[in-house]
C-alpha cells in the first residue's frame, strides 16, 4: 500500500530541545505537530487528526515516545524516549516505526537535551 503522505524536503538535523518539542503537541492549531522517534523529529502535521489532543496517537505528540512505539503501547508511562529496556523483538518494531515515519513524514530535526543550545 502506498503511503498517504510523503516527505516533501530532505531530512534536517536542526537541534530541537525536549522543552521546544513539547510546544508541538497538537494543542496549538497554528503550530505543526511533531513526534520524535529514536531522537529524530518528524512533522506529522499532514495527519494532525491522529495526533491532536484526545486522538489515538496524541500520547506521542510533542515528545519522543520511542519506548511506547517499540512496545506497541499507548500507555502514558511507556511514551518515553528511553527505550533501553526493550527486547530484541521490540527493538525491531521500533526500527520498523522509524522506517514507516521516514517514508511518510519530513524529518525536521534531532532531539537534544534541554539547555544544550
């Protein structure tokens, strides 16, 4: 099946702090919606309806929820960047998500620790 959306520009590696990323959680209609996976920040605005507050994947909007994606979990406590506890099968799932997002959304930056800019 062909992706419904595709990247429209080359990947960027602009640094985006965790605090800055939080501002792109879909709650402000005038801003894009960002989701980070393994530190890569994707602009998922073309599918905003899936990431806006109260929607199915809103748990991942405005943050790096790598662990939750690897575990196929929508639990808030799993939507965290640290995926070091994932087993081999879950790491494969996480890598599959990175590939999925890379084919569909623009990469707009990389997550850096807050205060490192």
